[in-house]
C-alpha cells in the first residue's frame, strides 16, 4: 500500500458544480483514486472568504459531497471529508502565513481578479490569504499530486515554494507536490464567450452548464453555444475556440477522440454537432442528478461517509502537524 498521495479540494459555494469543475478537476479525482492514496475535501473554510448564509453554507457543503459521490468518488477507494472537520488545516495555515512574504502573496492572480470583482470594502483578508491555507491543505497530507484545473497552477507553485522553504529552514518535513493538470480539459471555456474560462463567478448563466440544472436547460445551452461564422468542424483552439471547446467536451464525455469526431462531422454543420452533444450532455447529467438526489435523501449514509473520512484525514493531518510543530520549536 505504498501508493503516492493525491489531495484536492473544491468549494461548496455555488450549490451545483459546473461542467468546468467536472471536466477539469472532479474527473481527475475519480481517476486518481485508482492509482493514489487520495484525499478529497469540500473546502468550507475557503467558502467563508466571502460572506455566507449559515444554513445555505451547511446545505451546500452536503450538496457538494453528494455531487462528488455521484460523480464517482468511492469512499472505499478514497478519503472524502469536510475541511472544517479537520482543525489541523487552520493550524498549519497559520504557520504557512508566517512563512509567506506579503509581496509573494500579492502576486497571486486569482486574488487580483476576485478582489477586483468584490471591491476593496468587501474583500476580506481571508480572501487574500486563502492560497496560503491551500498550501497547508496540500502539505498536511504529504501529497505528491494535486489534481486541479489550469487556474490553480500558480497556487500549487506557491505550495512547492513554501514546502521547500520550510524544509530548508527546519529540515525535511513536507513532500513537495506537483500539479496534476490534464492538458485537454485543464481549461473548459464559457459557452457564450469561449475566450474566458467557464466559471461560477465570471460566466453568465447561458455560458455555464450547472450539473444540477434540468437536463433540457443544459441541452438548450449547448445548442445556443457561440461558434464562429465558418462551418467546418475542426479542432483549432486559436482560430475556432467555440467549436474546439465543444469538441473537447464531447470527446471527454464520450471517450471518442477529437480526430474521430472531426471525421464523423465532416461535411456536416455546427447544428448537427450541437444537437448530438446536447444529447450526450442530457445522458450524462440525468443519472448524475438522480445519484446526487439519492445521497441527499439518505443523510445517515452521507454523514457516516463524511465522519469516517474526517477520522482518516485527521490521523494523517495530525501526524504531519505534530512533526511541523516540533521542528518549529513548539
Ligand atoms: P470556479 O473557478 O468556477 O470558481 P472553483 O474555484 O471552485 O470554481 O474550482 C474548483 C476546481 O475546478 C478547481 O480545481 C479548478 O481549477 C477547476 N475548474 C474551475 N473552472 C474550470 C474550468 N473552466 N475548466 C477546468 N477546470 C476548472
Ligand atoms: Na477556480
């Protein structure tokens, strides 16, 4: 049982995950549970970097866990837990805050984007330091691999820098992790503006597929996706970002290569591609929605999975934290 470790986290705040979350991150979580000792968590500590209604946060956290299970996480193959159930995250987070330069933290581009959207009065210090809490999240599990979308690459780089810094100053303590980003699906684009990533905060409702939407709503969004004015169905991300994004989604959901799809649609128009992809989408989301509902309808099972997950996670996290505290001089 000497498998490499994997760790990732996902925020519960939007209620429903979107297609970018699934293709960029969650699909990789599912794959890595076969090859890694994998830890996945719903990051509710990260969620409160912006104001949350308590009842909504609690419901969305459970909904997030239910969706992860519905997407294929298997509690027999991975450890699934809620971040706030493991207090070591906040504890190591403080240590990492004290190792990070203010200038270094200021260079995080996600913070610049998010704080620009919120305005300075609504931007919390927690939003500023959240990448540093993420460093602690990863290092606590001695993770080798961090499955994420492309937008998280900079945060994993920060994690590597801080692991090296701690190890250099106090002696070997933390594994230096690497991002696990799948080239094809690391960035899924908005359906209405295929030059920006699909995102819960930046996309318009029509540009984003919420996995828990009525299947016919998702189908309609695919059918009205923005493409270019030509008609040839070819994968060319620079020239034809809209069509290329649809081909990536189609290829990944069906396991058909992009080359095969180009052949299949030779001489056919964008309408045919969109109609078929809409059907593929409906076939994927329909069982996903019902599996999610099954977990929500059985709160005892869900609670028990999350309680066992927290217990397994804590055993690992507490050991790492004790080593780090000892090295620091606590
Ligand atoms: P969002 O970016 O919509 O706010 P999160 O920050 O909660 O979503 O992202 C959760 C995970 O999904 C992260 O690993 C992130 O990199 C990945 N992800 C988010 N959006 C996309 C996208 N459009 N394409 C690929 N991966 C994505
Ligand atoms: Na993100």
